């Protein structure tokens, strides 16, 4: 079986570097970060720029991600079966609870957020769709790691945490974006009985800890949403 094409692997490494959110990179910075010769990196950047995948700032000369990636990423989101089937159910969960809802799927770097519904209040919120969050320390990551041992980062989680998550059917963890909030997540299965995603809902930590009825309502709501998405994906078990 043919191996990977080195030039494409290097181009992908450039795009992943620029996607870290550390700002724009100069030619020397990019070459140093990737451990590649400047001449090689210059050729990759020039080609990616011609294709619209990276852009170069005319004043600083630094490079960053290009606008063509927005179109490509948007097309992937619009056509991906999991996200398409999760949209309506996630929106219903957000309306029923008044809280923020996220749908995440496994990614080599953690958990890819494929849908994010804002909390229904006037507080400032940041759209997370398209972001990758870590497995460790997140409810979505804990659920995926518990049901998919090969998920990146799963080995860093305590076995008793993963076992407890499997037995309960849900996990909770502090919201990584907003202090004082907690996320509760449940797994989503497909027709092949594989856990392909997780859905989470957020709420004030104090309310969840102090009022059992609130916690039970949120757990029930997020698990019902996960089951509904699973059924749409053809699952016949939970």
C-alpha cells in the first residue's frame, strides 16, 4: 500500500500550525516550528496561498489561514450526516432547558465541536462550532473516552472515571469557557452500535449541585436528546 505523500503531509502540518490560534506566522517561525528548511516551507506557503488556503499580510509578511478554508469547512458541516441529524434535536434541547448545547465528535486532537447552540440569555458568548476541545477535563471528552477507548487523550483519564461514566450513561465536568458553569454530556450511537459523538448541556454549577431536581432534569433531557439523535442515525440500542 502506498505511503503518504510527503508534500501533502507537510502542507497539512502548516495548516494545523496556523489553526492553533497563536496568530500569524512568519516564514522563519513556520519553518522552525515544523523543523523544515525555509526553502521547502516557502514553496508550500506560496502554493497554499495561490489556492486560497493561506493568506499573507502585506505589511508584516506573516502568514495565516485563508478564506478558502471557510468555504471548505462550511461545506463539510452542511453535508456531514451526524451534524445534519443532530441540529434539530440539539436546538430543541437548548429551548427546553434554556442552556447552551454542544455536539462533539472524536478528532485526532480531542473533540471537534460540530454544533453549538447559545444559552438563551443576554450574556456574551463565543461560537465554538469548528473548535477542538481537549478530552481531559470536558464532559464531551469523558463520554467519548468512556465509550471509545482509542480516542485521543483517553489514556490520561482515570479508569474509575471512565467506568463510572459507562455505568451512569452520562458525565459532568466544569464548562471550559464559562466559570461557574458545569456541562453534562451523554453519548450518541450509530447504526453500527459505535459511539460516534456526544451531546452536552450547560448550567450553573451551584444549581446543579444544590438542587437534585435540576440535575435530574438536565441529565434526563440530555440523555433523551442523545437517544433521539442516535435513533435518527439508525441505532436500535442504548
